[in-house]
C-alpha cells in the first residue's frame, strides 16, 4: 500500500473550494490516484470571491466629497446671502450716510467757504498788486545822488550803496570829508570830546542807514516771492503763507525799531551838543568876567 505521507506531490486544497461530485462508478482510490498526478492551482476565481475582494478594497478607497455641487451648496449660498444681508444693514447703510454727510460738507466748502470764483478773483487781485509793488520797488531804487566834489561823492555813493559789506569803509571816507578830531593843543578837552562823540554818532548813523537799506531790499525780495507763491497757491496752503508773512512782519517791525533807535541816538547827540555848547559858552563868559574884573581891580 502506498504511503501517502511520502508522496512529494501533495494534494493542496484551495482556500475556497467546493466539493465536486464524483462521477458514477469511480472509486475514491482511483480519484485520489488521479488527483496526485494532476497539478491543481491554489486559487480559482469565482463570482463570490471577486465580489468579496471588491468589497474589501472598497473599504479602503477615499470617500467622495461634495464640492460645488451637492447637498452643501444650498447651505453655502444661504450663508453668503445672510452675510450679504448683514453687511448691507450694518455696513452699507452707515457708509452711505457718512458719504452723504461728506458730500454735503464738500459742497458747503466749495460754494460758501472756498468758492471757485472768489478764489480766482483773489489770485487776479494778487497778481495786480504784485505789479504795483514792483513799480513801487523801482521807485526806491531811484538815484538821488547830489554831491559834486570827488571826496563827498565817494562818501555819498558809499552811503547809498545799500550793501552792508561797505560799512567798514565809512570811517575813512567820513574823515576824508569831515576831517579828524583836532589836535590836543588846538582846542580844549571839552571841545575835543564833544567833537569826537559827534563824529562817532554821525558815522554810526551812516553805517546803520546802509544796513537798514540792505534789510529793506531783503524784505522787498521776500515779499515779492510770497506774492508769487500766493498767486499760484492752493486755498489750503494760504494759512501757511500767511503765517510766514506774519513772521516777516515781526522782523520788519524789529528792523524799524532798530532804525528808530538810531534816529533817537542821533537826536540825543545833537541835543547833547547844543547843551555842551551852552555850557562852554557859560564857562567862557565866566572866565572873561574874571579877567575883566581883575583888570579893573588893578587899575
């Protein structure tokens, strides 16, 4: 009898197998002997197996998601409609009211505060004023020289130069015309002091006059520039130009005060000289009276 355990070609049954019906009249031994000679496949595809495998694979496939089309589309549209309604109620309405208010303010500014016609008229007036100021400025530069002698002409040209850099040259030109203080033995100390002080104040006034003329030219040039800026300036920049003009007015007042101070000093020196002359006259009279009295006493 053949030992089935030593048969190398064992009969392997598939994982899913179905018992086949034996043909009539075939013995089990002959079936076992014939099956040992036939190589069987370990897997047989059947409809049930394919369906089960397909079901098993479908468990691991990703589920389909609903995009723009599907059940969630209606919910998205409803949410967007709600957001639009809220924005129209709580955002669009206040913005519309603010826009209307801003338009009313802008219209009021354009028609009442800053009307275009009035602005254009003001610019035209400024241009006309600038032309008039230019003519007036030319009048200030009219030649008024009147000296005829060489030394006096040189001093006069220096005093009318309107150039502050010529101030150091005034003293020498002044001495050429009016001379220097007399010598010590030529006059009394009182007269020499009065003469020196008078010459000094005269030179100071001349120097200050040259400086004030130069400042006046600078102020006129700045005024012309401001006028040109105002003629082409926007309405919103007018306060800035006005503030700068106010600053220059303060400076001009300071220069005017300096000129007034120089005039007061000159006038003070003049009055002091008159007082000094009266005092010198009184002293001379007293000395003369003493000499006369001494002469009469001796005789």
